[in-house]
C-alpha cells in the first residue's frame, strides 16, 4: 500500500526557477546538465532577461541576472552567487549532501574557486561566437 503524500511543511521549497544566460555556452551546458539530474525539488530554467523572466519577476535587476546566476524560490526567495549554485545542487537527489557540505565554512572556498573559474571562462569566451539562445535543441529528452 502506498502512503498518501504528506503536505509540505510551511516554508518548504516546492519549486525553484533558475535564470540562466542563454547566450553563454557554459550556462546552456549547465542548464542541460541540471535538467538531466534526478531532482528532489523541481527546477524550471528560464533564460535570464527574457520576456518570460521579466513578466514573472519584474522586481529583479534583469541586467544582473544575465551576469550572475539567479535562483528564485516559490515563496519569493532570491538566491544569487554562491548561494544560487548551492541551492541548485541542493535540489538534486545525488548532490544534496555535497550542497550541505559546500554551505559550510569548510566547503565555501571550493564554491568560490568554482565561481571564479566559471567567471574567467565566461570572460574568455565573451568575444567568441556564443551559443544561440536555447530553444528545442536543448530540450531534455523524455
């Protein structure tokens, strides 16, 4: 017999929206990777600065969301920078324990180094041809 689903506790995050730069090849790659992972908390990925992102989140600085990953919780929480990367990992079944560790003082240096490397990569490829905005080519197969 299957137990009935329990209602989520107050304050429980039920869904996260990730705003990503659809013109950045690294960001598009990470978007696809995130969508292929088993998720404990559903992730919805929306191109940063898009009409959809502006409609949903008119209060955000959409120029900043194109420069830095931004994650929005279903209760209005906004995560940027290190916290955004950690909350993305926290949403994934196989990576939640690592997210908990990365959120500690011992894990923080690893997050900083990873973000610096990603920023350097983005800067290095800024002048190079970039990925076209994601469309059905990036869809995760069923």
